[in-house]
C-alpha cells in the first residue's frame, strides 16, 4: 500500500510569489491535514479536509488556503509569500475524521522563500 | 499558548539503557495522546498511542505512561538502540473540541550513543 505522497519535495520561491503544494493520501483515507514545521517549533496545524470540505482550521493568516478533490487528493496554496513562510510543510492522512487514531505523514515539502 | 510542551529539547543516553521522554499538556479536553518519531528529511512516523481511559500502553520496546491528574505523559524506550536516535514528538487530540486535529509539542532530540 503506497504511503502519503507529497510533491514537490523541495521548492525555492521569491517573496511575494505564490506556491501550491500537493498531497496524495493513502488509498482509502478520506481525511487530509496539513501542518507547518519551522526550526525550534513543533508541528503547527494548518487545516483539515474531509470529503472535499474544510473541517478544521488552525491559526494561520488567510494567505494560507487549501482544497480537497473528490479523489481525496489535497492541495495547499500560499499567496504573497513571506520569508517567515520558509518551513517544512507536512501532509497527513487518516481513514476518518472524527476518530482518535494515528495520522500517517508524508515526507513533506521543504519550502524556502528568498 | 503552547498546549503541549516538551521541556527537554535534547536527551542523550547510552545504548542498552532506558530513554525517558516527557511531555506535559494543559488542555483537559485532550483524550488521546500519540508519540511520533522523525528522522531528518522524512515525515513523522507513528510510534505508539494511548487513550485517556488507560494509564499505560506497551508495544515492544516502547511504553507510554499517562498521568491524567498531572497532565503528563512519558515515553520509555528499553533498551535504547542507536537507530532510535531521532526527534520525538508527543501529540494530543480531543475530538470534541478539535476533531482529529493533532496538537504537537516542540520535539525532543534523542541521541543514543553506542
């Protein structure tokens, strides 16, 4: 069974640009969450999607947005990039939404904003 | 406000000895706790979890203890092996308040010396 796949693995963007990251969850998983990891910080929750609907949102500005497609694949978009957006962006998938269960993470996309 | 805290940024132990990683939380609505291990350039990998109705869960060399009154959990690794060297994150969820969203601590870098 394939794991969570994130593309691209690495990105370098310039301040002010926008970027789109992609996540394909484990087959059969319908919940996709996004997290941001910066040096010295734990993983900060961005948002969660289930059945193409955003179900939960973290404390990030509106420049961060996402969506989920009917095949459960998800994309995350960051507009008007700032230097502080440089981070590892991780996607996690779970079989269901409201369940205390482990989430399975992808390898992440390393975004560098210069 | 940091609802899940790992106060030790790093821990160093000798191979074969016990590693104890600690985690404190403040939100009494959390009812499910997890530990993840993360190697550089990889996504976090699920290790072990515990529900708030239990005070101990064991899986091979890994045991998680939960002390609800103290809002404290710990991960014991016995015996420690050099391959256990990684960053360990504790995470918590409470679906009544946040769905399946995970709140992570800052992580503890474990180094197991041969």
